């Protein structure tokens, strides 16, 4: 079930909304697809979330959503999203965001743009000498014995929109969501929030322990 934690901040002029969706263990090929998903769905100003929620509907000051891959080979990934919106637009912004998570629109044009952007990054990005040790250690934690970027570059050239949609359906779509909101309950209708899941109001002493 979806769960909503709400902190009532009467001084809040905006609502800060964080969304977490638990994922699962990922094969190495899925890790590359997650990068394409992030570029397509919610990373950057040209991504689906930013365009739909901020640019087209004017429901947020800022919005993003990415799939966080695990740092280790056997770890589990998860989706995390964020919305910064006017307090009186909280319900509408959350409705739009959750709809995009579970019913991600299909766009061949956006997919091509996302892939080309990632390919260009591979062509132009270079590890400087300070980054080499950290990069090698991260590759080792994932089970690689050599630099995986060459293989990833080739896989990216062969990527398809169907693979991206399959990733979204397997790892993100229709999974239970943990939604955390900081906002002013005198403006937001708590009853409307219940359409998204069980609402639990939290207090400051539950968040910070001395």
C-alpha cells in the first residue's frame, strides 16, 4: 500500500514532496537501461517529468525522478522523485507525478534524444586523474574486471524504446510508494491526500532525536 508521511509546517510557503518506490535486484544490463530511463523520465530540464509538470502544466517550481542503481552487484535499486510546488497545488502536482510514474508516455522522439545525449557524454567525458581510483573501485564492486564503458557504449547504440518501457514496467510501475510531504495543512486538504494512500502526520520529535 502507498503510505504518506506529512509534516505540518505552518510557515511553509511551498510544499516539498519526496517519493520513494522500492525496487529490486538488477542485472548489469538493467543498470545501463536505468540511465536511459533517467534521461528520458526525470533527469534534466528536457526530461518528461520536468516538461510535463513544470513547463506544460505549471504545477511545480522543480521536479525530477530517477532510478537509483545499487552501488554493489547484489544490491537493490529504487526510484526516487521530488516535487517543489505551491502549497495550493500540492494535490494536483502529486496526481500528475504519480500518473507519470505508473503510466509513462511512450515517445520515440524523446527516446532518441535521450540516447543521443548519453552517447555524446560517452564520446566527450574523460576521467581525470583524481577520478580514476574511485571509478575503478566502483567497477570492482559491480564485478567488472575491466573498464565497462566500451561495452556500455556499444549497448547504448543498440538500445530500444521497448527495453526502456520493459524496465519501467518491471522496476517502477504499480509498486507501493512512500510519499513524504512538508507543507501547510491549513491550505492542503488532508482528505484529498487520502486518495493516494494512508496518511500519517508526523511530529518534529519523531524526525530528530537528541
